C-alpha cells in the first residue's frame, strides 16, 4: 500500500494506520515534512543529507529529522538528568537504572487515577474476581503502548505530538488533537470528582462537594510549581503519592483478606461465568480506565528529560532498555494497587444486597445508612459509597484511609494530566502557552460541568459521571493511540528503530493486528 502526501482524506489516512504497514513495509514514501529538514543516516555513520522533495528511501538507509539534544526542550522541564558513564562491560547497571527512573512512574499515575479506582471497585462489586484478567490484559496492552511512546521519544528526540505535527496534514492533525484534548478533559473531570469526594469524606461531610472542587483548583496550581525545585524532587513527590496509594489500598486489602485462590483464578482464566450486560459494560470501562490516550503523549515527552546521545546507537539502545525496565516495574506496581481495590470489593461486597449493607451500617452507627435503600437489589457502589461501606464493615479507620488514597490518586493524576495537556497543545499546534494559562483553560473546561453538577445535584450524579467518562475513554483509545502506532509503522521510523533496537521487526504485524481489530 502506498500513501500519497497530498490527496489523502482524513478517513483513509486513519484507516491506513492499522493496515498499511502490514501490507508492505519496504515501499513507503518519506513524508515531505521530514525530508525537508536535515537528517542523519540511521546506521550511525553521521552522514548529514539535505533533501527538499519527497522521494522513496532506499532500503539500506533512512532519514529522520536531526535535532540537537540541547535544542529539544520539554514543556516544563528545563533540567536534564545526566546518565552516569559506565566503562564496564556489564549489561545491567543499577546506577543507570536509577538515572532513568522517573518518567515511567509519572506515566503510571494515569493507571491509578480516580476513574481507575471507581472502575476497580465496581468491577469487584459487580463481577467479583471474574474480570481481573481484563485488568491484566489492559495493563499489558498499556505497557506495549507506553513502550512504543518512550522509544519514539528516545529515537527521534521529539515527543509524539511533535512528530504528529510534522507527519500529518492539517485536517487529520487537528482532528487527532481534538480527540486527544477531549480525552484529557474527560480524565481531568474524573480527577476533580475524586478529589472533591475525598475532601468530603475526610471532613465527614463538612466540606461540600462544590467546595472540594474549588479546593482542587487551588492546590493544583500550588503543586504544579514543585518542578521549580528540581526535576528529581518532582519525581520523588510523585513517588511519595504512589507510596501513599500503595499503603492505603494495601491496608484495605490486608484488612479484608481476600481469597487468594479466587483472585488467581480470576486473573489468569479469561472467562466470565454468568456475566451479563452489566459485567460486559464494566469490562469495557476497565479498558477505558486503564489505557489513557493522553498518557501515551505524556510518556514520549517525559523520556526527553534524560541526557541521551541520539547519534550513538549504543546509548539509544541502552536508554530504550532502561526505560522499558522502569515502565514495567512502574506498571506492575500500579497493577498491584488496582488488584488490591478489585479484590477488596470482590471479597467483601460481591453479591450483597442493599438491605444487608443498610443493616450493617445502621448497627455500626454510621450516619450514611440512608444511602442504601431497604430492598433486595444488588449493591451498587462508587468512590463515595465505597468509602462508606468500608467504614460500616471495617470501622471508621477504613473509611478515612480509603479517602486518603483517593485524594493521593486525584492530586497526582490531576498534575500529570496538566502536563499531558501542555505537551499535546505545544506539539500539535506549535502553540506555546504559559503553564498558568494552560491550567486555567483545562481547569475551566473540566470544572464548569463538574461544579454545576456538584452544586445542583448530589453525590450520586457526580460519581455517575465517572462511569460515563470511563466508557468515553475506552472509545478514545483507538484514536488516541493512532499517532503512536502510525509513527512506528512508518518506513522512516521503523528502519531507524531496527538500527537502534527500538521495535523488533517481527512484532510489528502483531501490533498492527491488535490495533486493527
């Protein structure tokens, strides 16, 4: 299949993303936007070639835009983290892994946001342990996407939105940008909702939901300026928030003591016995909650914060290796935290009725027993009700610890979401906005509908928005991942990838098949 550079329509352009490379990888024209700029031979010989027209690239060599490492800047991070030199022949170095540690953990925050937590608890309450395999599969696919995104950033020296700006023409580029922005706003709304509910639970209802929304606006501005104290300190702060989530949700897991046999069966047996439309919808929500489209763009930008000599094949391969190791560890930790939440609600609340929960809450003296009607309908929970039922069954400490975990999830993800928005806007539109302006815009778009619901409706409508947004995110996955898959199946980037250890050639058809389904 040959792609033209002038008459390609938006629809055929997007469709070609998933099937073009599978049909032919050796017959692609080079994008004129990349050919018009100085490029270097991917074999690492350092030959600089000037081209001003579209041409078919010979198989032995490829060309890619050359950028000086010092000239490439991320949206916020003025600081670069140096990578220590290692003259030994060892294939692995803890010192180097530590130097590359950071971007993967910031990326993993999106796998732990309030939308994920709500999806986890509803999965456990509605389907027990039966959908854990969906969570595992979604996390693995997410790791695959993050791997592509990180390697794109390392090899090209540009993040995904910048590459899309150079590769796509105006119409498909604007459509893709709007879809990614929609995903960011949707995720931002979930994070604001989570923080507002956490403040409400921690204050025993003294802080109303609308006030929690406004507090979230203020503290986001404060936390976003932490990078002024140094990139490594900012990364350490995110690590601290992840630790809080691991401790709080781990405490709930230990308190409930789920059945380990059922947990392992649900995780590794891809079957859902007796599942109906509600469980299937929940499975779709899990995918949308785990695989965040904007997170792919974020990761490709974060890896640029490390000093990597892209003209050196060895350094590029080394960076790819360590970033992949770090991403694997980070997503493994996030997966465990998600499993904690699913297992807690699967063990304690799967199959329970509203009447059972009402009676327990009433006996425990909880002021929230009225949340549950006196009927035999199956219990339905959300982030708010989840904390309440934990408090009824396991004591007030479980409620407050749960709320603290939700607050950590909301605060961390709202910061990374703002970073994502900055990278996406700057990359797609080549538009440089101050961080204040960017936060003000995204917060206004996300908070306006959330604040209106918080003022004029109750907590049930607010948490109900989370369910809708999770399904919306799942619909955005395919479009949001378009840029990542496309750039890796393009002839230019693939040939460079083969030379620098980026994406194994034999795996690309599998990737195309996965995203072309």
